[in-house]
């Protein structure tokens, strides 16, 4: 076992995960605000949609970075993949984030299903983040 050579990698992973969760919280607030302004027919600031969009792209990139770090770190250490349920949890989060980002580009008044899909996947994504953090924390215990 040779964790120190990978420690810098797990440090980037820990920071990325913290930022991804922070981005998710910003998404919840800005998305909720957009939802409120639409249903209550109040004005929404012009920067709000842009902010939601940009922080969403940042979140997607952080999750993809985490996937790459997880795969590269695991292959580098074991020479193989799929050592625990963290593998499935990671793929699940990547799938949900992709579905969320894709559905967001389809949202319009002609396609109300896209908004439901976007909001639905993001609620499930919360559980995905919890699952990937718990299983990730579990595998970290092996090294400590
Ligand atoms: C994956 C990254 C994400 C991207 C690229 C993204 C992008 C978008 C876009 C383009 C819209 C449509 C805005 C409009 O024109 O009305 C939208 C709506 C919305 N988003 Fe996201 N989003 C992301 C993640 C999230 C997350 C994580 C949440 C909440 C936890 C969220 C909550 C919402 C809500 C509630 C709406 C509906 C607003 C309304 O009803 O008018 N989004 N999002
Ligand atoms: C969206 C977030 C994340 C994704 C997509 C992700 C993805 C992955 C993937 C696909 C692997 C390879 C697992 C295998 O093949 O068995 C992995 C490994 C790993 N991940 Fe993550 N991960 C995420 C978050 C985290 C977090 C939050 C932690 C720490 C708390 C963590 C710690 C680890 C560790 C220590 C390994 C090495 C696996 C082992 O020793 O069995 N990951 N990650």
C-alpha cells in the first residue's frame, strides 16, 4: 500500500467534492428562486438564469473530475476497478448529473416534461451525493 504517492490526488478529490456540494446548494437556491418567480409571476433578475446555468456547468465539470480521479487513482493503486459499492455510487452520480444537464437544455413551455425531469433528477441527485460520500468515506477508512 502506497497511499502517500496518491495523497495529493485524494486532496484534489476532497476539495472537488466540497465545491461540488457547494455548487449543488447554489443550484438549489437559484433553481428554487426561478421556480418561485415563475409560479408567483414576480420578476426574476436577468442574471439568475445565467448564474444557475454557469454554476451548473461548474458542478458537472467537478463531478467528471471526481470520476476521472477515482478511476485513475484506483487503477493506479490496484490495477483494476470495481472494488466496492463506491464504484456504482460514482457512476450513478455521473449518470444523474448528465441527465439533469441534458434535461435542462430541453426546458421550454412546449416541453413541460423536461422541467419535471430536471427537478426530479436533481432531487434524486441529492441522495446520490449522500451515497457517494458515505461509500467514499468508507473506502478512505481502509487507508487511515
Ligand atoms: C446539472 C447542472 C444544471 C444545469 C446545467 C441547470 C440548468 C437549468 C436551466 C437551463 C434551467 C431552465 C431555466 C429557465 O429558462 O427557466 C433550469 C431550471 C431549474 N433548475 Fe437547474 N440546472 C442544473 C442543476 C440544478 C440543480 C442541482 C437544481 C436543484 C437542486 C436545479 C433546480 C432547478 C429548478 C427548480 C429549475 C426550474 C425553474 C423553474 O421552474 O422555472 N437545477 N436549470
Ligand atoms: C461525485 C463524486 C465521486 C465520484 C463520481 C467518484 C468516483 C469514483 C470511482 C468511479 C472510483 C473507482 C472505484 C472502484 O473502481 O472500485 C472511485 C474511487 C475512490 N473514491 Fe471516489 N468518487 C466520488 C467521490 C468520492 C468521495 C467524496 C470520496 C471520499 C470521501 C472518494 C474516495 C474514493 C477513494 C478512496 C477511492 C479508491 C477506491 C478504493 O480504494 O477502493 N470519492 N471514486
